[in-house]
C-alpha cells in the first residue's frame, strides 16, 4: 500500500511536462536564425537580400524599423510612416546594442528580422511603462541607404593647419560625402540643414591647387556644390544668395545650363525680368528641349505680358521672313503650330517659346530628344533663322 505522497506501488514518477515555447522561441526554432553575437543574444533572419558593401562601422544609416514585444501584434516603436527617415549615426544615435550589431551585417536594400535578448536590448530593468522588465524584443529592419562618414569625421576633427596638408583626394572625398548628406536632407525637405552641409563642403574646397590637373578636380567638385547651394537658397526663398552661388558656378563653367537656369529663376523671383530673360535664353540655347527651362520662360512671359506681345510679333516676322533662307520649309497650319518638310519627311513643329532663339548661319542643333527613331540635325542656310522648337513628331498633313 502506498504511503502518503507516494505513487502507486510498482510505478516510478515520470519526467515533468516541458513548458510550452513562447512565440519568439518557436520563431527561433522554426527559422534557424543566425547567431550574430555568439551567445544567442542577437539572432538574425534575412527577409530580403541587399546589394553592395556592408554598412561600415562609422556610417550614418537611413533605416525603416518596427519593434515588437512578445505576445503583441502592434509595434511599440516604428518609423515606417516616414517616407524618408532621418540619418542615424552608428555609435551615437542608435542606443540598442543588438541593433547596431545587426546593422553592421546588412547591405543597402536588405530587410531582416532580429531577436534581441534583454542584454542586447533594454536590459533587465526595461523601460517602463512601455518596455517590461527583462524583455526580449523583435525588430524588423530595412536599410534604405547609408553614407560612410569615417573620412569626413577624421577630417573635421583636425586643426585648420592639419586640414591644409590633407591629401587632395581625401579632401574631395570629404566634400562629396558632405554634399551627399546635403542631398539626403534636401530630399527630406530640410532645406536649411541641407544648405549647411553644402556650405561645409564648399568651405574645404578653397585650397590652392598645386597644378592645373588639381584645379580641374577642385572645380568639378566645387561646381556641384555651388549648384546645390543655389537651389537650396531658392527653396529658402533667398534669391539674392541663390544668384550669388549660381554666378560663382558660371565662373567655373559659363555654359552650364543648370547654373544659367538657377540664375534665371533667382532673377525672376527678384522681378529682375531682363536679367532673368538673358539667363534663361542662354540656358535655352544650350538645352533647347529642357522642359524646366521652357516652362520658366513661359512663366516669365506670363509675368510680363508686354514682352510676350513683342515676342509674338518677332516670331511672326521670323517664320515668314527667314523660312526661305533655311533648310526647313514652313507652311502655316494654325497659330503657333506649323507643318515642316524636312527632306522627304513631314513633321509637325510646335512653336511654344515666347522668345525666339536665333542660330547663326551654318549652326547645327541635335534633335536627339525628338520622337524620331533616328537623330535629326537641322542645318540652317543663309542668314539667321529662328528656332522655336519644343518637340518634333511624325505627322501626315494635307
């Protein structure tokens, strides 16, 4: 007979029933997550592979993330509602040790799922009331982009004298990194912060070159920064500063259509219509099919109606008086639209410019942006012929 607390005679007690696995434990067991920390504290599952290099230790990263507690369906933190999340500096802006370890194993475009044990997340104390004590958390992370700022960080930690002897190749790399930071901030519409980054890049490109080759390298880098500064100041509604930097860009490349366009925009904002027209017409000479330039010219015409009337009179004189001397034969269809016979091909020409462009005799325009399958070149005959083309497309006219 069995005594108190004893099992049936002849029976030995079996092992205690195993505790059920938690949701995170089932995930780890089923998906065979990779152990990044070596002690099971940081586990990773790749959901979508990325491309290129791994995120470097000193990078600033743009990531989308969502953090989940066990048994919770909704994230306790997420930035997925942002179209362009802010850049976060590794070792400074990211407070979870596990997340930093995980990011260093990721590439641009990669999406991954991580499980962080308490020591790699919020610790034993958690972060009440949001994070309970001793909590294991799950994070889903996507790397959108990153910028390696290691060289930039080292450069700006130097004294002015040390910066002056820094190798040019590395200075250009620092300037490019700062410009890329500015571009990212600009896309986020943080125009003031973007402007500051561009000015930081511009400040280090004032060194004296030791050769013409170095000067060309510096000018190429400086031109991009000046164009971006001009654009940032336009967005900040400071057209005078935008014009200043646009003109500095033209000192490097006087035929840069983008610089001419920026200067034209700035002058238009300041109601300096003649200067605006001059800059925009020069830009249009270089890029006749650029829609932004053409739209700005139309905007200028709407702002100054009297000039549009003068332009229309000039256009009518030009199309009637110079057609015979050009390689194009124009026959009027209706106002601001003409049929053109080019060799044996008949095309339609749309006259949309408010200010005619005159090409010198013998000059040539490449129409690679037209809808012809092959590239056309329009060669003009004696005298000057107005060029008022925006688009060319095939048509059959009676």
